[in-house]
């Protein structure tokens, strides 16, 4: 007499081997570049910030993700001083 066998269900296999850092504006990961610098990359694969140290990239990436939000009000978009060089005549 044949017996019924229950089909095995397995969890989906994930190939995500990266360590993701989560902030309130999104997730990112840090990767070392070929020139011994560090860069942050979002979940879509877009490069965000490049810096000399991993700590510097960790410090700046959440602010960059904040500025990319649709409801960002421009609170950090100020210029101090002058960016134009005027020659003395």
C-alpha cells in the first residue's frame, strides 16, 4: 500500500554575503576599493560615498542617504564663504 509523503519545503537560498549597515534612511554596505580607499554602496548597487577611512564613510553615508530622500528640506545645503575666485585689478 503506497504511503503519502509530504513534500519538503526549504527556505530560499540567499547569496547575499555582505554585511549591511542599517540607518533610518536605508541600508548600505562598505567595500574596500582597489586603491585602498573605502566606498559605500546601497541595496540597488549605486555608489554613495568614497573616503580614506571606513569610519569616515560610516559617518557621511547616513547624511547622504538623508539628502536623497524625496521629503528632504535642504537643511544641510548651506554655503559658507565664496566659491568664486575674483581677481584683484
